[in-house]
C-alpha cells in the first residue's frame, strides 16, 4: 500500500469516483477497461487517470488496459470499503431528511445510524429505520460514531461542532454555509456549500468548455 500522504488530494478525491465506476463495470460483467474508456465515461482525461493510478504502482498492462476485478478489489481495500462507517446526522430539516431517505444506498459501508434534532415534532420519529433523538441526548446516544453530517442553522454550527468534538467525532461534513467552523487539528472538516458549487459549475460551463478543460 502506498504512502497515503504522498498522494495528491486531487487524486484522493477521484478515488471514490473510480471505485463507483469500476463497480458498475463489474456488475455489467466487463473484464477489462482502458484508460481511454475510463476517460470518456468519467470526463477525466486519460493522462490524469494514468497519473492517478501510477501512485499505486503497476495496476495495468500496456496494450491490455486494466483488469476490472483487480482494480475494484484494490480500490475497495484502499478506500476501506470492507469496513463499516457509521454516521451521525445533526439536523433533520429538509436537507437532513433527504440524507435519511437516501442514506447512501449505493455505498453499503457508509450509513447514517442515528439522527438528532430539537424540533419536538421530529423527535421520536423514525425515518427509513433511523431514529430521531432530541439533541439534548447527543452525548448519551452517539456511541462510538466518529463521523458526523452537520445541517443546522448557522447560529448553531460552531456550538454543535464543539459538542461533536467533545463526544469523539473525528470528521465533520458541514452543510451549514457560510459557517466555517473551527475544530482542533486532529478533527477534519469538509465544508459543502451547494450555492458556491452551483456558481462554480455555471462559471466553468461558460468559461471552460469540456473539450479544453484542464484536469
């Protein structure tokens, strides 16, 4: 296994995409795939794919391409797909409810196990087999979960992040724009601002046509 710290973050972000596409090929019964085929299907240029794969050693053969089952197994191990990752959801509003209804059905190793909210109408309900508890019960009910999705009002984001950290959370996916929460160095936060992502998409559509886009 390669030193994960030497793999560029841009490459690391593409690994789940590779895994998902390879899994689809496996389901279709495809035995091998070329970097060109991957490129056309994933909209990532073949040179980038070959460079990404090179960080992990010799994954393919020239003139043959890549063995789908081998790559799938390799990336499953690299991404710890054989390990279950329970997740806690904080905030069962419109977005939080959408997360519960979806609950990562295409990724069997990641699942929201418990949810919290302050709304008495939602507390005590069950959404897709996930119980919604009162936020006051967070420390009691969170157990050993280390990953959290945060979808709360901006005014509550930092205080909730502080509680999550004290409860043992090591990773937070923050959907509370524009709150940029502060956490200790041993906790990782990824901020997802859907409006910014949409603005970025529109900008790239206008100024960086796909045929000349740099990957």
